[in-house]
C-alpha cells in the first residue's frame, strides 16, 4: 500500500451482518459532537469515538464480531 493511502474498509448491510453471525456488537465510532447532532443509535450499540478505539479496544467484547459505524 502506498504511503498516505488509507485502506478501504468494506461496507456491510445490517441484514448481511445478521445473516453471517448472531454474535456481534455494534460500535458507534462517531465523535461526541456528531452523536449530539444526531443522537439516533443502533439499539444496543456501544459508543466509542474513533479517536479512542485503540485505547478502548481492551474493554470491547472479544468473543463477538465488532461492527463499527460512523458518519
């Protein structure tokens, strides 16, 4: 991969996630500001802003597939 080029993250529909596995957790990776502007969340989602994902990764469930979303 070229320096400075971001990896492409695949997009997946909610229905496809549910077809693939029942053991998943949604992680809302929006900033606190973005969440305040649009407080609608996927039911049961865990809010961890993108900038804090690395440090919070130890507290996220390891036995489930993590599905992140943001705007």
